[in-house]
């Protein structure tokens, strides 16, 4: 007979056990390792050059100034142009929006077709598509230059949009295919019995259930496209350089005094867009990964 006066359930774990101390200690050290450079960048961007020359990079600013941010955005010079990052920002936006939209829409349709509509040669097509994700970008640089030149798109924003869309296809198609494969097949069969076709099932069933994986794809594409330097410097011209190329030109400028506060402010401005998107949609990103985004 069980004594009702005795406590039941698992024995409570100690909050300060040896394992917890090691775990949280390691997490704190790792967090500090990654947060320290960001802290240095922020405090340096808020200092004037006289204070920076004093040499203590870890000290907070004695007198906060936002002039480095203003100069990085609209006044920093790259060659004969002295309009800062503002021009590169709007160029990056014009590249980012259509690239993300087109790549995600096309990849979602590809993944949906490969997961639910088996056609002859589907496995071969999928294998070739995945192999494309492992080919180094450097191998394709010159052939793509020739292709874009023949299409009349070399040196234009739309040429770079096409490049980002194509290079986003393999990994995004894999993500969407695996996600749609994890959706119960009974839903697909029931829709087929009710007379729904390819597009009806895609728009009425698959899309409403796929918000987490769309967020995963969006974060991956926004981060990759916004932070891209190689394609931007090769396939565009100075008038339409994206923000990362403008940042490189500002940081590596050899004219006059090296303004570290302006360089730090410019770097932070360039990274704000992907950071903002990730922090806003981070929970959905985790849900998308957990719901089958990386399952084989």
C-alpha cells in the first residue's frame, strides 16, 4: 500500500549542480567571445577620433557622438563619390527584394512537385540540383559573365538578381522538398479525391501550412544575398554596387586619415538588415528547422 504522506514524482534537480555550472559557464564564455567584438564596434562608432587615439578600445565613450554614423551613411567618400552607404543601401534593396521573392517562390514550387508529384526522372533531376549546391562559386564566375553578356544583363541589377535566384535554388529546393515530405500524405490524397489539382493543392493546402519553412528560406536568402560581396563586385558596375562593396571601398580607402569610428559605424549599418530580420522572425526560424527543414 502506498503511503499518501510521502512525496511523489521525480527528485528535484539542484539548480547549481556541477553539470549546470559547467554548461552555463561555457555558454557565458562563448557569448562573451562573440559579443566582445560587437561591443568594441559599437563603442568605437560612438567616439570621436581624439578619444579613439587614446588607445583604450574597451572603454565606453566619454562623449557620445553620432557624427560617425551620419558620415558613414551620407558623407563617406569612395573615390570621387562622397554619398556614403546610402546609394549602396538602395542598390542592395533593389537586388534583395526580387531575388528573395523569385528564389523562394520557384524553390517552393520545385520542392512541392518533387515531394508530392512524382514524375519521370524526378530523382535524377533532384540529384543534379543538389550537386549544384556543392560546386564552388569561383568555378562558375567566368561562364556566368559570358552568359549575362550574351543576355544583355551583365553590369545590371537584374543580372545580379538572376545570379542570386539561380544560386539559391539547390539549397532552398532541398529545404522545401523535405518540409513538404513531412506533411501527412493523407492531406494530399484527400485533396486529390476532392478534385483539387496541382495549383489548387499548392495554394490552398501547402502554402497555409508552410509559414515556418518560408521564414527559414527568407532568412537564409536575405543573409546570403545582403552579405554577398563576390557576385556584387563582379556582376555590377560602380554606379550600382551593393552595400557590401560600398563598405569595402569605404573601409579600404587610403585617402586622408583612417577614421575607425566611421568604419565601425558603416559596418554596423551594413549588418542591420539581416540582424533585424533574424531577431524579428527567429522563433519561426527555429520552428521551421524543427518541423523538418533539415530532415533527409
